[in-house]
């Protein structure tokens, strides 16, 4: 009886984690946040001239939608459009770190035993990678041109990596692409045609540089046999290979 109860506990915690994520997705849909991702005027109406309240609104908006797995590049674009390229990239990165912390905390609090039981080999592989050098490894995994932001957050939450190392290093890893899309957003909102052309051209060049950096880091780790996001043959599904830009 005691063994049955002990075996049931991870399942119940796992179901609770899924229920919380489901509730957050329902909240985001009820608020219409997904539809507002391409509505620049809606965002401006909530942040322009609002001071600290507008900044907090943007941080909360970014944290919720990126924590639910929506592309962080869109919120970086909106940040650049609303706040300019510098503050837009900084605020988008801070907001994405909030979403990262939310996913990580839920996984560590509620889903650790369940995910370890279901995906033991993959979790062990990721845990070994992150544990070897938590700060550098967490930064590297954000620069890899594979994976999915939300799934990476959840997977890291069930490993032994310290929360501070993962979340802060993730912020540094988010910054290059967030800067690119914030510059692009600021360019769209530029007052002159020349300003728009320069900003968009610069964002394209920086995106190419960020992509090159990610591919270089990925290949360097792959040569060492230390890439934890590849298919390990455990099932036929492959590992975290969703859209490359979602990392």
C-alpha cells in the first residue's frame, strides 16, 4: 500500500504541473494575448506614456506568452517597436527570463519525479551536460540552433542545475536574437525611410551573425560529443527539435 502511494505521488505531481500549464494557456487565450502578438497598436496603447506601469505590463505580457511556448522573437520585435532597440531588447530579455523562471520553477516543484520517470535517459544526458559547467553549459544550450524554449526550460527544471545559473545564463543566451528583433522592430517604427532601411539592414546582418555564432557553438560541442538535444534512440520522436528560432 505504501509503495503504491509512493508510486502515485510523482504521477499526481506531474498531472498538477500539466494542469497549471493548461490553466495558464487558458488564461492567455481568454485575454487574447496570442492574437495581440501581431497588433503593434494594441501594445502601444498599453505601454506608451504609462511609465513604470507600462514597463511592468510588457514584462508580464512577455513572461506569460514566452513561458507558454510562443516565439520570444515576436515580443522582442514588439519591445523594439514600443521602447526602441536598446530598452526593447533589455525588457524583452528580462520578460523572457520571467517566462523561463516560471517554466523552470513549475517543473522543479511539480514535475521532477514524473519527467525523470518518463524520460530518464534524456534527463540524465541533459543533467550531465548542465552539471559539468552550469553557467557555460546553460549559455551554450541557448545558443544551439535547435530546441524549443519552453521544453528546454521544463527539461532543465528537472535536472540538478542551480536555478540562478540556468536563468541568468539563459538571459545572456537570449540577448543576441532579442537584440536583432528589437532593432528590426525599432526600424519598422522609425520616422524616416532611411532610418527604417538602416535598422532593418542592420538587423539582417546581426541575425546572420547570431545564426553563425549558434551554429559554431553547436558544432564545437557536437565534436566533443556533448550535445544533449539530439535523438538518443529512446523512441522514434527525436529530441527537442522544434523551430530553431524558438530557443
